[in-house]
């Protein structure tokens, strides 16, 4: 499984990349035959403080594309929320 982490208006730190990668590796318990996972992390320019940090994940598994996105005040929390969303 290949995991790609991209950012927009966010500095990709080593700890942020490792956190996203480690979290997305756990998707194997929900999906079979995952080819790749693309994690996009964005800083949105919006007035709502709790919706500025966006995590968008695209999973390519067994010929299926699954996308989920979540926002929060913190990128780590957004990653957790999007992972929970994919698990459902």
C-alpha cells in the first residue's frame, strides 16, 4: 500500500507526515487490497475557526474509490476524524 501525503498552505513537518501515515496504515482492517491512499492537508481561509484545518483522504481499493473529508481546529484532529469517517 502506498501512502501519499500532500499539503496546501501548510508546512509538512516530519511528525505530521508520520502521524498521517501511521493512521492511514490502519485502514487495512477496513478495506482489502488497498493500492494507494492520498492524504491532502489544507489550511482553509474561512471565518469559522473550527473549520480551518481540512483533511481529505482518497482510498483506491479493489477497483473502488472512497473519499472522505473532515475539518477541525487542528490537523491532527482532522486526520483522526477523517479516519473514523472512513471506518464507518
